[in-house]
C-alpha cells in the first residue's frame, strides 16, 4: 500500500504522500545509474589514450594523473558539475 506503482525498471517509481490526512500528493522519482555508466565509459576511453594499457592487468583500469586537464574533467563529472569541452 505504500507504493502506488512503477514506471518501468530500475529506480523509477511513484509514491502517494499525505500529511495529516489534509494534503495528498504524488511523488514521481526517476533516478538513473545509466548517466554514471556513460560518464565512466567516456572517461575510461580517454584514460586509455594516456596510459600504457598493456602494462595494466585490465584495460578498464586506466587512470588519470592528478593535476592534468583530463583528471580535472573527470573530477568535475564525478562531483556532478558540467565540464566545458
């Protein structure tokens, strides 16, 4: 009874909320992990250009060196800020 329905898979849902039985409203929540996945894939692709991936146990372990523009762009995205490109 606490959940009204779903809007598909993942973290999409609708909740009905009330306060003192006087106010009722619906809350639509749409959270997504896909944005994080897309950002990670983009930054991993960039990191692979700057690291000798043949020396890594797996190519997806490529990394940035702190103080570089690539690291700054990654850090901004990680914190949720837009980067300028």
